[in-house]
């Protein structure tokens, strides 16, 4: 009896298989969660924060985050980051410049995963990537390029504070998941670009409408003389008021057009414009 009990405590092929199956199930669940988040949320930072937290827990590592390229060549921004503990050096929005041989930059530019120990990040004693890792006591790191449609969008970063490496099985899984993350980034960037274009178009529409109002608002009145412009300026002044306006001039001078312009710019423009021929009304009565 005791022998059987001891045998149950010794890891065997069956237990290893169960542990492996559990890891596969956890990873499959993570991929399903990724797909769900990608299709239901277009807030890029919120999605990447949740993804980083899930990867940190699943990979049993100390930190996970996403680096996106900066505006200048060789610069990268830590866009999302989750860590079990941090000294505050690695934080969101931090921007660093990486040398060409830095593993994070190599992963991004070659679109191939890079695994490195702290001494290989940049070079010992130099490089912002190395200094940041050393400040956070990072011992090993894995950088997975986020590639979609043949274009690198950033790096998924997994770090550990203890000695060790990343098995090929883990790197392969991270590479598969990185494709889903890249899709999330692509969708969010496209959504952001569309939103910015919509805002830009809305501003341009307002600008054009203003231009039309200022340059072509008197569509029925043609002319650019200083005298006519002075009359139109007076139309703009009196139209918003409730004052009675007397328009006089020779026959054919365009009095009705001026009256219509005043109506079109008045608060009553949505109502009917009723014209009345006052030629038979004595001038004294009008006054």
C-alpha cells in the first residue's frame, strides 16, 4: 500500500501528459480570448494591456508588454506593460532608442523571434535597452515580432527576473499568438485612422460651409463691386434682427433679390417668403 502511495507521488508519463494537456488547453483558451477581444474592442491600449496580463500569467513570467515603433528610426515605445513587480523604470509611454544589434530591434526588423539574456540586450554596460533591463533586474527576455500582411507592427516582450531561457515550444506558441495580436493592432490603427479622417472631413466640411457662406451665400446676386459688397454687408447686419427694412431703388435694380437675401439670413428663413408689390403704395405711407 505504501509503495503504491509513493508511486503516486513520483511524476510519471501520465502526469507529464496531463500537465502538457493542461498547458495546451490554457494556451488554446488564451488564443480564443485573444480572438474575442480583437473583435469586440478597438481601444488599442486596453486590448494590449489585457493581452499582456494574460501572457504574463500563462507563461509564468515576471513581465509582458508590447513595444511599438516610435516616430524616429530606431526608437520604440512601451505601449502596454504588465508586471508582477516593477521598479518603475519600465512603464507605459517610455521611449528608448535601440542600437541595430539590440534583440528587440532585430526581432522587429528581421521579423524573427529573438531570445536574449541581459548581457545580450544591447551590449554590457551600453544601450538603452540593456540599461532598462538591468534597472529592472531582468535576466532573460523573449521578443516576438508582431507581423501582419508581411509588415512588422511591433514586438511582444516576455521577461523573466530569474535565470533561464525560453523553450522552442514557448517561442512557437508566442509566435502563433503574435499573429492575433498583430491583427488587433492593425484593426485598432485602421479604426483610429478612419476616426481621424472623419474628424478631419468634418472640420473641412465646416470650413467649406463657412467659405460658401462668406463667398457664395448670395447665390442669386452676381457682382463684386464695392457698392454691391457694401449693400450685402448691410444685409448680413440687418437680417438677424426684427427691424423693419426699407429697400428702395429703380425698377430692375434687384430689390426683390435683396429682400430674399435678408429673408434667407433671418431666423424666419424656414418659413415662407411672401412678396408684395409696393409700387402702388405712396412713399409717405411707407414712411
